C-alpha cells in the first residue's frame, strides 16, 4: 500500500510532495500505533485456542491418571487379600483346628500312602502329563525348534513349582496347613499365568497330588509324634511296674527274714522255758507271747507282700497339686503301684518343676487303673491339656474329686488346703527383698549429703 502511495506522490509538485511525505509519515506512525494497540487482541485469540488445547490435553491426562489410580487401587486390594491369605503370622492368630483327611492308624500306613502319591507324581512327569502345551509352535519356521522351546518352558515351570512345593512341605506344621495349601495353590496360579501366552499349563491333577503329599506329610509327622508319646508312656509304665515289683519282692524278702528271725527266737525261748521255773519262767512266757505276736505280724506282712505281687492291678491313686508351678485349682490325678506312693510323688517333684507337689489324697485300691480311668473320664472336659492325655492335670475342685471317688470307690480322706511351703516362703522372701530395696531418689541424695559432711 505504501508503495502505491509513494508512486502517486512522485507525480505531484514539490510542495505537494513534501506535504504528502509528512502525511505519509503520520499515517505510518498511526498504523504502527494501531498495530501495537490491537496486536494483543489477535494474540489472545490464539492464546485462547492454545489454552483450550492444553486444557483438553490435561483432561485426557487426568482421565488416564484416574483410570491408572483405580487400577492401582484394585491391584493393591488384590495383593492385600493375597497377602492376608499367605501371611503365616496373621494366619497363626486365628487358625482353625486341622481335620485329618486320612486318619490312618499307624505311621507305616501314612508312609505307604506317601510313597504311592510320590510314585504317581513320577509317573505323570515321565508320561509328560504333569505340564502340557495346548498349541503347537514354530520357531523360525521349524516345528522341531518350537517343540524344543516348549519342552524347555515346561521343564522350567515344573522345576519352579516343585521347588515351591518342597519348600512348603518342609515348613508345614500343625498350625499352618491351610497357609501352606494356599501358597501351593498360589504358586500354581502364578506359574501358569507366566506361561499363559504360550498356552503352557501345569495340570490340576498334578496340583492335587502335591496337595495330597502336603496333607500326608503333615499327618505322618503328627502320627510319628503320637507314637513317640505312646512309646514314652509305655516305657514309663514299664519302669513303674518294674520298680513296684522290685519293692514288692524286697518287702517279701524282708518279711521272710523277719519271720525266720522271730521263729528262731521263739523256738529258743520255748526251749528255755522247759529248763527254768518261777519268776524267770513267767518272764520267758511273756517274751514268748510277744515273739508269737511279732511272728504272726511278720507272717501277715509276708502274705500281704505275696498277695500284692500277685495282684497286678492293686496300687494307689494320688491327687496332688503344685500352686507355684500350675496355679490354683489345678490337680494331677495319677496312680502308682509303689509300696510307698510318696516315692512317686517325690519323683514328680524333681528338677522339672520349680516347687514340690502337695498331696491332697492317696487312695489304695485293688484296681488302681480302673479308679484312675474313671476319674479321668469324669473330668475329661476339664483337662488342662486337651491334646496330650498323658498330661494328667485337671482344672477341677477337690470337692468334686472327693464326691466322685465316694460314689464309685469308698471313703476318702482329703486335705483341702495346699501347704505349698516352698512357694509361700519364696513369695515371702521376694516381698521382704522388695521392702528392703533402697529408694532410688534417696540413693541419689545421700552421696551429696555425705560429701557435704
């Protein structure tokens, strides 16, 4: 536009030319000013469009972020659920009692079944049915190479799964069977998920065999422990019987020696009577009467010892407590065939418990096992240890025990109060030591006072 105006000015006169130049300069300045003034209006429109584009982009990013957040939350929730199932420590706080799936009578039967399950696993591995691929693959156009790669993948899957199963089986205990089962199933799912693209899977039949192995190993260990406890009980009973037999045999021998000694003394006294008279004879007659009484007592002791030796079920049922070790209202109900039942009580109060037992009742009966079993059955629901019945401790009162004994046996003399001498002396000494302990605040003040003195 300015070039056109300039061409027109050239055709004018000098004065007109000057005027035209002045006007042109003013027009150009005005144009520049207008351009400067209205330039922001044009830029604002462009800015608006730019901002709108950025807003649209941010909204898209926000939508993506929201979707990612929701996906992450869902993943976190899933992982927390899995962790809650697989976390052994949390599961131990609320584990349920394991219900045996096999309940075989002996550990040999468990061992046989375990070998059978492991043999079936080996057969599946040998037949290549433990893990399979649902599709035939080619590598670089070669199906042979494809089969080779798939076989390697299946071997890796089985090796990983077997390793995880061996680890869980090694860690299985009475209180974590469900946790180990969940871990085994989770390992199966994860490993199968890793090879999902290749359509490779470990069969559910192989998983079932691994779970059977897990259950069998657990129950086998439990049965072994029960058998060890039973063997220990039998050996203890045999030692008790042998000790009782030795004591009875010794009592019988002692009674026989007493009988022989008194019989010999009586014979000598009777012979002496025939050679004396008067007061001396009267004195010997009194000695003979006393010797006859002692001989009769020795013969009764011998007969009683022989009878006890022949009666294999006679013995004593004892009721004892140990407040310092087990607390109030906890009593042990057991039996012994010892001649002196206190020998057995003293054995129970050895170094395995901190205090001696107190005896509340000792009952002699011709069928001690029967009375003991009757009491155990009557208070079975009050056992302190519900798992190991060899632990004959019951949370019951002495009055209840006495009433049951009187109903099924005979009279019983029972001591209601436990002396617990060692325990009570220990409490008294501990209390005295606490009273004599110096005040920590005074201990801090006294050194400063002595220094000042």
